[in-house]
């Protein structure tokens, strides 16, 4: 099951910039259900590690001309990393159930925003729109995006993809650029998770933890994801931009449903 979800994670990494958070968190919560409430904390940490590897690989095989859109974004990247460090530390202190329901609530609000606010499904075309190409993301957004993404384990693409699309990028470019930005978030979050104290031995009796990371689950997810990322980057599918955007919303909806069912079952 984990390898199968890894395949899906590889697809979402390339198509939507989801390095692992949205697909990995629900399935690791399910796989590590024996940990009880702590399964959410382990899932968030494991997701961060999966995102580091997936996002790094996806970035490495992305055409340089696409990555060129991030030139001059050093401030944004540094603030993403700083926010992610704070968010990863905060999630160690927060009740796991709170993190789970905040995850559900945040993604649900995002779906409503994408459906109702112009700029994502309905690109802006009114007078005053810049004509000299897409706008860069303001660096000041880095800290809050990094903090929320690391706290919830969502990676950041749920915020960066809509923001870059509203800044004038196509879905293809916005999704590709989400990977290096996700890497800036996931690296410090993973360092915090690997360096922290593990759960009590009895709680993880059937789960092999390194810090708070489920090493077995991470390995299985990556075994499925990495070959798919390599294949899709070489031959990216041609998807009409509008269908691409609707598919993004649809995937978020599936994740909210899965996490809601997981929370109710507890």
C-alpha cells in the first residue's frame, strides 16, 4: 500500500508540486494507527523527509529555463526555511489531534478560496493586469508559508501553487516551481524531526522510528515515487491549463475527505 501511494506521490510531485505532504500524511496516519494520537506527529515528520527527497529530485530534473523564474528569490527562500523551523518545533508541542483537524480545516478553506476567488480557476484579465510577465512572490510571505506548511506537514505547495498562479504563471510552471520552494521548507522541518526525541518504545513497538520519522514508511513511499518522477519529468503529460487547475482542486478534496475519515475513526 505504501509503495502504491508512493507512485501517487511521484505523480503529484510532478503535476502539482506536492512533494509528499498531501498524499503521505493520510496514508502514514493509517499505516501507523497503532501509535494512536501520535500517528499524526509521526506522519508529519515522515512526510517532511519524503518531501525533501522528492522535491530535490524533481527540482534537479526540472529545466533550468523554468527554474529561472525564481531568480532573485533568495529572501523568500530564507524566510521559508526560517518559518519552517519554527513550525516544525511548534508541531512537537501541539496536541496531535489539533494538528490533524487544523490540517483538515486549512485545506478545506483553501478549496473554498480556490473555487470562489478569481485568479486560480478563473484567471484575472481585467485592465491593470501586468503585461510584462508573471510577478515574483513577495519575500514577506516566506515566513508564514513555511511555518504553516511545516506545522501541518503539507509541504507548502497548497499555498505557493495558488499564489504563483495568481501571479501569472501557468499551472505547469507553478507546480514545477513549488518543488524547490517545498525543499526550502522540508529541509529544516526534517532536521528538527530527525534530531528530536522519539516516542516511548512501547508506543512504537511495531514501527521503526528514527527520531519521529517512520523510516520504513518513508523508504516505501520513496521507492514508489522516485521512478515516477524521473519518468514524468522526461515525458511530461500535456494537460489543458483549466483542467489542470480543476484537477488540483479535486485532489485537495480527496485529501480532506481521507483525513476527515481518519480523524472521525479515532
